[in-house]
C-alpha cells in the first residue's frame, strides 16, 4: 500500500491481482507486507544493543568453559 491507496483497496488498475490458494493473499499484498517487514527489521538492526544485553552476553561468555580447560574433561 502506498500513500494514495486506501487500506484494503484494489491496485490502481481497479482489479484484484492473482490470489494464491483459496484463502491466500494476493501478490501485491504479500509484496507490501514483505517490504514493510524488511523496513522494520532494517530499523531494528540499526539500533544500538542495550547495555543490559551487552552485560548479559559478557556474563554468559565468562561462564563458558574454555576448550583447553582440564577441569571440564
């Protein structure tokens, strides 16, 4: 959906595009959802890692046994 198309409306040609399966979404709707999800995921990836998660990862890494640690045999 773009700004000039109402939600749930037909594409500019005025006809629905091909539907996948009996209850599936049409190709345009699937592409639109995919584009919006990609944009959302891209924005999440660009955000900094919260300090709380960094601290948790550091603690987990400190607790991991080292491969050459003889006490973990």
